[in-house]
């Protein structure tokens, strides 16, 4: 689950687990170590912490004896960095990602329009987007926000959070990929030179292929990402958990 700290993510996650899993399904939750304690933690089963090592890799023990593992990202750090780190961690364990859920703090985003790029990155990787913290936010603003993604034909689901609950937890957790990103899907390969034509292939020349890279993972020659996003921590209270 992605989103900013203080957005009610753990309350929403507890609701999804309690109302979205079927008979015989069990869950455990891994929370980023820097995240502060939250009253909703008492409702989260098999709660444990994951950490990022100095080299950026994920340090976590995959819970045994459960059917579903929910991972809560550090809501004060770059979500793209965390997704990239978890991509390697999950690949090493041949674990399938069923769902990526983003919780949007509408009040925070309305007050800080520059954060749109941060949330846009989160939603690029998400199957479901849950709009929370809407008190004082106009319906027009919410409609305009959704419209920016719907006009670009984003396939992800949009829904509202009301008092920490969603209308249909099972639908939000349904393991149907609806994200723009293919980073968690089967690896796709593309031609290095898109200008190669059929005549080249008929002459026996081989087309060099490379793994498709998610646009948010792309880096410049100096190491900085092509798509840079704001630092969410600059917009959050220091005491936020």
C-alpha cells in the first residue's frame, strides 16, 4: 500500500483485510520500520517491520503460514525507490503481486498542488486508488482530480473512503491487474532500435532486444531519475506517523 504518512492507510488496510478476504484466507502485514505506531495497528494481523539496507535493498522476513501478505510503504519516502527495491526482493522469492493500492490524502494534495506529481507516480503503479481525508475538499476538486486520470484512460479503480471504510473491500483486493505499470508483470522485451525494418530482418540481421524499463525507473547518465518527483516529507508535519 502506497500513500503519504498520516493518510489513514492502516485504518483502511485493516478494513480491507477484515472485509475483503475470503473463508480460509489469512493475512500478515509488513510495515516500513520508520512508520510511527498507529491505533489501527492493533487490528493488523501478523504485524512485522521491513527495512531498507544502506545499499537500498529490502530487509524483511516473508511471513510463513499465511495466504496474503500486505506491505505498507514508508509514507515519507520516495515510492518509486521503494517499488524498485521490492521488485528485486519479490523476484528473488517468486512472489506474485496481486494488488497495489494507493490512499490519497485529498486535503494534503489540495493544499499542495505540487504534490500531484508525487501522487501521479503512486497511481502509475496502482490498481486501486482510494480517496481519503476529504473533509473541506470540494466535490469539484475531487472530480477534477479523478478526471485527470480518467481522461488518460488509466485503468485503475477509484473509490472513496468513508470513516476508514470502503464500500467493497473484496473488489479492491480482487487480483486483477489494473495498473499502468508492468513492473510486476511478466518481463517484456523490446527492440533497442525501433527503426529496424522488415528488410533488415530478411537480410539475416538480428535485432538486439532489451528488457522493457518502467518510465519511472529510467535514470540519466549521472544517476538521477528522468522523472523526478517532490519529496513528500517536505509537505508533512514532523510529528506525523
